[in-house]
C-alpha cells in the first residue's frame, strides 16, 4: 500500500466492517424474531421523514398550509415522525432488555442514545417550524425551560427562522451522521445475540470482526 | 372553514398527569413490544441450510 492519505482513507473505509458484513444477505438464526425488526423499521421511517421533509422544503409553508397536496405531505411528515419515535422506542426497549451493549457493543449503544436524544431535538424544532398558532404556543411554553438550562441566549425558541434552520439543516445532518455511525457499528460488531447465547463471547465469531 | 381543537381528556395521579391519547399510545406500544416477543417470525421454507452463523 502506498503511503498516501487516499490509500489510508481507502484502507480505513474498506476495513470499517468485516468482509461481507456491509450488506449481508444472511443473519444468525436468532435474528429471526420480530423484536429484531424495529431497528430497520426506525431506519425506514427516517427515510420517509427525510423524504417528506424535502418535499415540504420545496413547497414551503404557504403550500403545506393551503393546498390539499401540501396538507397530505405535511401529514405524511408528521405521522412518519410519530411512527419513527414509536418504533425507535420499542427498538430501545428490546435492546435494553437484551443488554445490547454486551460484546464490545458499548459504542453502538451510546450512538443509539445520542441518535434518540438528537431526534427529540429535531422533532421539537419541527413543531416550532410549523408556522401556525400551535408552533407559536409551543415556543411560548418552551422558552422558560430552554432559558432555565442556560442556552436560550443562542438557541432562541421564539426565533422561528433559527428554529427552521436548525430543523432542516443542522439537526437532520446530525441525526443522519449518527444514524450512519450507529449502523456501521452494528454491521461491524454484528447483531447482539440473546442473553446467554454461546456465540456471545466466541472470539472466532466472524461477526465480531478481526479488524476491530 | 373553522377547525376547533377540543382539549383532550387528562388522567391525573398526584403529580402525574397524562392525556388519555398519550396513555393509549404508550399502551399500544407495549402491546406491540409484547407481540414482537411472542409471535412467530415467518421463515423461508425454501432455505434448507440454516447453520445459525450467517455469513
């Protein structure tokens, strides 16, 4: 390998996950359970959230408030977010009760927590960006809470423009990046086995990855 | 057209207060969680080779 930064980056990218684990077409037998579905359901909901959000950004507030199609896309955006949080919380319950941080998966757990908290912030700024009386009321209720934790000076919930920019640029970028990192870590270390499964600490388990 | 938003029903136990709607949603999520644990997952009957290790 030549000693260049491009070769170094290529080497790191190609060794992020064990060979064949980036997009696997087979999974361990224990994954054949509905409880393992909610992670990818969260990802699917996130894709709909982002897609409908892009359409809303194209049309703008007047469009989503006054046209039939705008109302529909606005509702798709809202209900995909509701579904996103519902399946993400069920995913969280499942992973909590199977202690999914086992087997060097601590960082996977932590990135999931960060993704959850960042998603709450993204949804919150979304409610503030509706440009209607509800967003006005929510921002009025939220300002004291935000001020009480000392960030109201630069994160002003009464400033709709700032909240809209956080909602459509900064926070989606953060959620997207942390979600990618979370998924890479899942593929790197493999799906956590059930508690007491003999594969849990088997060093030769291919899903543990020799490149960790 | 005027849309009137009625105040929802709220349930209170001491300092705990929750809207009936939110409570029902949480209950539904718990039910889905429980069903996910007990319902059998459909398997591909044509896939005769299942060594449990993936690849």
